[in-house]
C-alpha cells in the first residue's frame, strides 16, 4: 500500500501584506511565492518554523523557492496562492505553470449568486 501525504499551507506575510504557499512532502519543503524577492521575511520564517518544527532534524530546515509565475498586479497574490496550493497536490509546479487571472476574475463576475450557492 502506498501512502501519499503532502502538507500544504497558505501563509500570510504581514510585513509585505502578501500571501504565499508552502508544501511539505518527503522531507522537502517548497515555497511558492508570486512576488519572490530572493529572501524570506522574519515573520514568514517564524511561521514556517512553528508549522514544520516537528519535521526538522538537527534544527535545520531547507526551503526550496520554486520558480513560479510572478504576479504583475499588486493584489493577485491570494489567487496565486490558492492556485499553487491546488496544483501542488496534483502535479509539479514549475516556471512553465502559468495562470490567466483575468479569465478567472471575469468568470467570477459572470456567475449569478443563488441562495444555496457560494460564489467565489
């Protein structure tokens, strides 16, 4: 029997008012950041340490920043984080994975709310 286990978290980076996604599988922690600037803020480091501390050996945790599509808008990070979370459970995300945010947001605008339906 094969057991597939992956931990996926969407984290808020308060210093940057930004959302990122992390995934942990097979002792490998990956960071998916649509506005990555080459370093982690102290707040993000602290969150990651608290969440993944039980998986760490020798007080060392290596984080791989996955090269992903970078956002062009100032408020798209939440949509990117959700997309990264959904894809990280299904397939490998790499620099070839791209998202068309305008089609996502325009589709949302065309949906009609119904009393038993939540429109995202």
